[in-house]
């Protein structure tokens, strides 16, 4: 399981930039939204787990390592 984390500032910027109607209420009352949902950690157990910080350059090598060195392809790839 890969848990992706980022700062509240990054989340707010990304929600603002994507401009979707479903984000308007979150942005209108940002402090309440982030207080309620932003600090939640992962509740999963019993699985391999890695946390990736998405504020800068994420450590994707760690994701590949936890996946066993392979990444499944879900669609045909043309050469």
C-alpha cells in the first residue's frame, strides 16, 4: 500500500488549480476541512506500507522496491 502525503498548502493549491465544483465547499471552509480530514493517517494494517511525500520529488524507487521490482501494466503498450 502506498500512502501519499503532501502539505496542506500543496493540497489547497492543487484543489484551487483544478477548479472542480466538488472542491468549492472544501476551499470555502478550508480550516474546517483540513482539520477534519487532512491529518488522517492510514488505518490499513496487514499490508506492506510505504509513505511517499509528494511535496517535492517523491522517492518512487521505494515504491518500486515495495512492489517487488515490477510494476504491473494494466493496458497494452505500443512500441
